[in-house]
């Protein structure tokens, strides 16, 4: 039985989460699973975990982050596996470090399942109310005000407002307030941030039109089937103690299916199906020269090019107008037709994002190969919204200006469900640890893509919607996606989200991988050590490996062989990591006066004073801070310590 709703200053929650998108759901679930009394507030309970844009999860670097979320005890990987309708392993022909899982999901099944998970979670109360403002006591947040004139109080607050902060949608000259078509705009909260001294700026994103699948001429399109052997996102070997890796093995273990679709109360069952089953096809098509001509002739009608949009858009997910203008040498552009679910005929046109007027959208749509008779169900649009430059945050995602206030997701300038969910999980964990007086969980750049993501945000900031790529990680060879549990084991233990039984299996898996890696390097066979044979020719050497090794789970075998085959490269990466750690051990006081350091350039001093890096390593990554500045900083830190002693 869940406790009744609490309101008023004498009944504070441990954590209040504002917003129930991908960041908000992970934040609220993380806090509640740690045992914290948690309240999740959203302007619309019917759109919890809504996939506002493409109903897909994963991709380059993003798929790695989803596995990292799972390794830390988050929900996104499971939710994806249980509602996916097509799986593809990207970069399958390349090295394991850059291979990345991606899945097309059933949009509504994904949303309904996660909503149900939130509703069933102990220690978590979900309530429909729009947060209009924050309540402060000195320099700390103590609660939130809502549009119902009801105030809720808490020891910490996590803000995950997505694109809803003063959201403004554009379709040609038509403008409507809202963070998503058919939804509201949150206005009051921005005022609270400004009142607290938190800077706000504007960003822009967009989405393509949706069409009726029965109006597509698939004979003019190229079919894209899913992988025969899907790469799933969640780690099932440690969850169930079974050698589960491929879809077929689920069918042989009815107990696993029962666990995945647990019935909480009579008549209730979470949405979804057996991971990897009954996949559907996606399709590829292209624009035409007529498409480009229509856009070039009507650029003056685009809010983006007509000056009506002030927010900066995503460089790596450009509108079709941007593609035609910036890649004028390309006569056509690829588009992907993707179904939004199994029980709907609504289709998403990946690559046709635009904010052009409605009538022109129809003409552009019908100029695309295979879409001459397309029936539009929803128009494309652009949305502008407020975000808070993330250099105003500590690496824990807590505000430097307001104690107990955490930000996660698009409010930090990111783009994508995966980036939002990862931030949400860590913000939820650190909000609870703040309440308990414990040190925050902060992932290193050498440990995870999530560590790179957050360090980039709080150290460098962003002037455009930030999207994760493998190229952003300098140690990406260490980040092959199957190793996420092993890389983040100590953080999973510290966060406390992973059940004890699974955590023990994760430790056993780590020991098996480490032990067998050493054995293959040490034990000899005809022609040298097993490791030498694998490095010369893995394909021919695999069958000759010890029978005991071949009996291990596929997850363990693959990780061992990855470490053996790429040993030289991995050791080189680790040497770089160790060099960085020596610099990062030099901590910088929060109250350090950078403007008084003799010889330090004023530009560097101002940036250091604004970001207040935690250590010398973070200071060295701030844009505009050069090696000479770091040398001066090292001397100043030593002098500061001597003065203190």
C-alpha cells in the first residue's frame, strides 16, 4: 500500500522530480529504488515517457549509454527490449568498440510499460500537476509551487522539464505555445530560475511529419529488415543467472518470461512481449530534385531562415532545409520510413524534419520517392525552449547556485532520450546521496560514455543541442558495450540500485573475465599461448581453446576475447588514463580565488571562477585554459595548501 500524497512544509519528501520524460522517470525510479520517499510531478500523466520524436533507442554511442544505464540499475534497457519491434547492430562490420545496438520501439507500448513501472514502484508517488515555481530558503531549494495552488516540499528537487520551459512551436508563420504538439508550455518555472540567478538561453529542435502507412508505395522503397540474432540492451545473464543471450534461449526458460512480465495485481500485466520476437521491417527512400527545388524556392517561408527562431538547432540532426542549403552538392538525401508501433498505421519519416508551412510540407512530402500519395497525420514542426547552460552545475548535476537543486535532460542542453535518461538516473542517485550526506556518484571519462557526457556538459558547456558520439570519448576502446557492467561495477555498488543477487553475479562475472584473460595469456598450447593464437587469427583459434573456457557464458567468452585480441591497444589507453589520474588527484577548493593568481590570464581566471572545477584534470579540459595556465594553477594550489597548514 502506497502512502497518501503529502503536501505542506511539515511533510517533506526526500526527492521531488519535476517532469516525467525519460530523464524524470529514471530519476524518480532511481531515488525510490534507493529507498527515498519520492514524488514525481508531471503536467500530464498520460504522456509519461512519451517518445516525442523518433520511437527508437540506441545507435552510435547512445546504445552504449543504454547498456551503462542498465549496468547501474536503470530501466531504459529493459523497457526497450520488451517493447522493441526491430533490432539492428550498427557498425557490425567494424571493431567491437564501435559496434552499437539500436532498436525501433512501439511508441505506445514503450510509454505504457514505463508508466506502469512508475505506478508500481514502492516509495514513488506520481501526481498530475504542473510545477510553476520553486520555493527557496536562503540559497537552498525546499519545495515547489504548482498550478493547483498546492505546494509540495522536499529536501532535494530534480528538474527534468525537457522542451517545455517556455516552449514555442513553429509551423511556418504559425506559432503555438507548447513543448510538444498537443501539449502545454511551462512558463512560471523559468522565472524561478532567473530569480535564483540561474542563466537561461534558448535552443531549438524539430520533428518530421507522420503519415499513414497504407498511403506509402513500398515498391519504390528499399526494405530494411532487423537482425536475425538481435543484440539486446539489458544484461540478462546477471539478472537471472542463466546463459541467456539470444532470443531463442528465452523460449526455453518460461521462468524468465514470467519474471519479465510479472503480474503485480489481479488483472494487471505490464505491456510488452518477448524480446526480439516478431520484428517488423523499416524502409529506405530518398528525396528528389523536386524536393530540393521546392525548399530552395521557399526558404523565405522557413522560420529558421526568416529569423523567427532565435534558438540554436541540432547540428547533427538538421532539418531538411539545412540539408538542402548546407549540402547543395547533393541532389538527393536519404530518408527512413519507420513504423511507430505494431497496432498503429502511423509512420515516422526519419530525416524530413522541417518547420516550413503546412501546405508546403504537403508538397515536399509528395515529392519524395514512394510518397506521391502520402496521407499526412501530423505536421512537422520546430520547437524552441529554455535551457540552463550546464556549466552552472557540479559534476553531480547539482546547481552551484541553489543547494539541493539538480538538473537533468534537455534543460542541460542535450538532445536524445538516452542522454536524458542517463543524466536522470545519476541526478536521482545524487539527490538521494545529498539527503543522506554521502559523496555523489561521479563517473570518470575513462569509465563510461555517461562520464564523458556529464563532464563535457559541466566543464565545456554547449551552444547547441548536445548529442553523444563515440568520437567525443578519448578512451572509447575501453567502452565496448558488453563491458558496461564490468566498467561500472563499483558505481553500481555505490548507487545501490542493483539488487544484491544481481550485484553478486556481476562480481562473479568480473572475476571470471579477469581470471580467464590472465589464463589465456599465461597458458600455452601448440604455437604459443592461447592469447597469441587468438591475436594472430581469432577465427581459426577459437575452436582450440580449453573446453572449460568454451563452456562459459557467451557474455564472458566474448569479453575475454575482446581483452585478449585488443590487449596492446587497451594497455595504451590505460597508460593515458593513469597519466590523467595523476593530474586529477590535485583537488581544487570550491572557494579558490582564481582572480588573485599572479600571472594567470584574466580570460582563464574568469572561466575557472565560473566553472569552479573539482580538480586540475577538469580544469585542463575547460575551453581556453592552456597548459601554461595549469602550471600557474599548480603553483597557486600548493601555496594555498601551505597557507592553510
